[in-house]
C-alpha cells in the first residue's frame, strides 16, 4: 500500500525514525503507546507544511499508538496519510492490519471531547477542516494545541509492522462552518402498529461502499418503515441523514462500537453522540459505555456474537445488554450458534425468574450484493418514533423476517385471555393454552414450535407458502413458546430439529419470533 498524498513543491518532509526501544520520548501506559511529538512552526496564511514520521512495531504492540502533532495557531486544515508494511505470511499466521483515527487538542481521554474521527483500515488518508471532512471524520476548526493521530495495530505479523505517517497543515482563515442536518425523531401521523426496520447498516462514513442516499434508497426498496445508521466508531454520518428521512422512512442514529473483544450496536443515540471503543473485556470500559448509552436513551445490542474474525467474537457477557443480534445477513452456522445460545439464555431466565434478552436480526449490509433488510425486525410499537421503536425492541415485542414478503402472526389463548410476542399469558399451570401461528411468504416452509424443552412441533407449509398452524399445550409443559420458520433444505427436504452435526440439519431461517411466556412469573 502506498500513500496517495503527494509532497508539495518546496516542502521537504522531516523524517523521524524512532527505534522500538525508545520511540524517542515514547511512553507506554496500559494498552496505549505515545510517541514523541511532531512539531510544526507557525507559517504565513496560504502556505502549507508537510512532515513524515516512520517507525516499527513488534508483535505484542499496544492496542493504540498515539502520534502527537503540535498544531500552531492559524491552521485551517489538517491532512493525514499513512502506509504500513504487509509482509507475506504462512497460512494460519497473522498478517499486518492497522487502523487510523484522530483526536484534537482536547485530548485522548476515554469518552472525552477530543474525538475527531475514525476510519479503521478502510482509508489510507483523510482531512479535516471547518467546513468539511473526509467521511468518518468530524468537520470543525483546527484548534491550536496537541492533536493525536491514533494508530490501531490490531494484527501484527511475526516480522513486525513498519509504518509511515505523513501530516500536512494548511494555513489560513476558516471557511464557513459545517451545518449538520439531523433526522426527525418521529414520523407524524403514524400510530400503533407493526413496523419493519433494519438496525445495523453501514455507509462510506465507515467501511461501507454505499452513500447515505443509497442506503436510504435501499431501505425504501426493502419496504422498511425505519432504519438505524450504525457506522463503526464514529457519528460522522449523523448530520447528513435529515434530508433523506421522510414520512415514509424514520431514520435513527447510532454506532457500531468495534472493540478488540467484540462488536455491539449503540442504537438510538442522540444525533452527534459518540461512544468510545478503546477497551477490552478485561477492562471496565464496556460497563461504563453501556451506562452512558442507557442514560442517553439508547440500547446496547451485541452484534454477530459468533463472528469468527479477529477481535469480532463477543466476550463482554450480556448483563448490560438490552437485546442480542442473533441473525446477521444471510443465514449461516454462526447464526445457528447464536440462536442456540440465546435459547439457553431464555431457559436461564425462566429458571432464575430473571429478565430475558430479546432477539434481533439485521443485515449488517456494507455494499452490494449485501441486501439491506435481509433480515430485519418487525416491531410492535405505539408509534413510528424513536422512543416507541426502541421500547418495542427492548420489550421483545418483535420478530425477525428475511424480507418484507414474509408475514407471521403468533398468539396464545386460554380462558378468555390472549397474549402475543414478547408478552406473558398468566394462567394456571395446568390450563390448556391454544397456540396459533399464521405464516405467509415461505413456500414449502417448515414451521417449528420451540419451548424450553426444545422443538415440540414441526409442520410443513404448502407450496403457496401460506398456512395456519395450531397446537395445544400448558404452562406446565412449556414455560415459553417461540416460533421459527425455515426454508426447505437444499435437497428439498424439511430437515429435523433432532439431528446433530456440523452440516446444518435444518434449512435456512425465514422468520423467527421472540417468545411468549406462559404461566405466572
């Protein structure tokens, strides 16, 4: 990889090559390493100055390496580019991967005010000025003081990682300040109902390849009522969603918080809010971040918990979560494992008489051919608004659909009482309970009734994909009841929930409900 930032005539880069032993005046504190500062002298308006620093990181490097940049007064733009070595490695060994971001003169304190942007490993260069910035970064004045470029070497090969960072400062007056246009928090005239929405979406403001316009268009094409923007580790896109929302689409703001021990969604953050990600499961950062998200009215949702990639698998536990993403994109074995873990958590909640964690499904769509809305959540909400949608998700009054072509209704009745998804039917332990599932849009699909005992019924739908399935049970036999609708297996058979093995015994998921609980709590 080479830097696309060219040297300007008349500027000779000042090259620093610190050894690993000292990094000049470097200091190692916890999981962060601070290098010696790069200093720029004051300059006349209209001029430009460039400097470069190079260095080496061995395996076991700190999670975050900070390069301080002393920025003088009179700067109206800062530009940064970087490269790092990518040596060939044997199959199965780690190669080099290094993220980048920046903090301004307000400092690098955890959840502090200095954050100015992050692009992970998606970009090799960025800039910030008062009026605009590279997607993923926050426009604003370039204040005098110590800025910090943050490198995140989350994979370092055995041979180590050689890096080069180039910083260019432009001098002159600021342009007109950026004016964010945040989306509305509700769609007027939309009362109680079931609303469809994808709550895990990426744009060019992090590592997606779709623009916000394209994502909003994709949400409308998927016939969604709402969507939540969740770019990695940055709120930079929040200020562009306003003109893209409308009376047919509620757009909420959020963030996918990407840590070294798993990813989670901070859903429904106030526009412009940012959640820090610079901690591991061994630290206290996640608990503090979850408390902050909750205080701001948002939800904490661990994402794709069995993701097999480095730093992606969820290791923080679920005590501070509001829901869990059990289905991410087209159905895979990872999702099958998530469902199994989630179902065990439901049993635990029954045994301990504790709270239960609702399930969510989202596309995590980044670019074509990933399909926005595959899958998505169908939420029973009092209105099409920020507060009502989040409350519907939090309470588990929702189910997950592969697409808007699929419909599902699940109810239980006993002695004149009725309950739906996410609710409890409070009847005697031996009271007969009639369970009814109405399904549409899944030709030859398999409807499975699942309780704390496991699968109890399996019925195949006709080729039309429409059907109503009923079953009678009691709270003594079933502490809760949920429904899965599966597509036929690739060989055309329905499969069986009793089979085991690495090859999925059932077809891919078409729809999945949260549970209905039976009996007194």
